[in-house]
């Protein structure tokens, strides 16, 4: 004979009081990060939207000021009509990069006139390197080649401050005296020693990827169906 414990009725159990916890979103308490200062190459919100590309310059009239560009939330950008969502994510991504001092090409230039930054290849003093102590076909002893940003129309680069010059980000020297880089325009008659970076649509744009045969998840399925159809057509 199997003895079973009698089941207790729920009505006989003492009431249990559970503590109620109110959970609030914490992201609303995060303080707003400081607004970065405009740069000579990116002086306003319209130029910023033009540089990052993806057609965001068409929404420039919806963002009233530089401060609004760096303070509007994603929901507020949606209310302003910036669609689709991937465009807002892209804008917020570039906004944080700019806030952290991560610029595209030309962003670190300090001498800019009407959206044009002029570059020049110079020989700067180099210290403490055996490689620079020997004369080569590209530089004289004790110097190094560096691309610096100069005021537009400058014919001679001042020698002061070249010891600490680090060059313009994203620009390199090809061969003996040719300035190369994305969106870098050579100046005619300079023999490659001078170039310009001009503000234009999509200068800093990160191109979107495109799906091949349905993307990574559906690629095998799409290609299998294609081979099956090709085999079916070959047997006819």
C-alpha cells in the first residue's frame, strides 16, 4: 500500500507578499557627452553631412545647428524625418567618431579656404635614425619626407615647426616626390610636390556592403537551387 501525502489547498496557505521592483531605463541617466568644436575642414553641420555621404546632406535643413547635430537622439532624428533607420545609425556612428577625434582624410588640416586644404611635400629634420643619416635618391642626409598642410597659395613652407610635423592623416608619398591619397588632387605644374583635398559629397563615406547570392545566410541555398535549375535545363 502506497501512502501519499495529502495535497494542501492553496486556500489554506498563508499569503506571500512579493516585493515589487520598479525598473527604469538607465540610459536616460547617462550624462550627455560634450559637444566637440567645429574644425577648419568641418565648420558646420551641413559640411559634416556632406562629408560622411550616403545622401545625408539632403537632410541638412532638418538639423538647425551644430549643437543639435551632436545632441539629438535617434528618436528625435526619426521625428525630423531622417529615414531609414540605417541612415540614423550611420549618422550616430560618425557623430561619435568625430567626437572622439577620429576624422576622415583632411579632417586634421588646419589651413582650409572655401573647403580646400592645400598640401605640400617637404623635407623635415629627422633625429636619431641611421636610415636618415645617409643620403638617398629621395631625401638628403638627416631629413625625412613629410606631407604638411599649408595655407592656400603658399609658395614656400616655413622651416619653423617641421621637427615635430607628423604629416596629414591618410596621405602618403609614392616614389620620390608624389603625394597620393583618396580624393587627393595634384596641383598642375608642381611636379607632384603639391596637392589639394577638396570638400565634396561622400569624402568620408563608408561604402555599404552588398549581398552576393542572398548574403551569407542564404548563399548555399540560393546557389543549390541555381545548380538544380541549371541541371534541369541541361537535361531538356
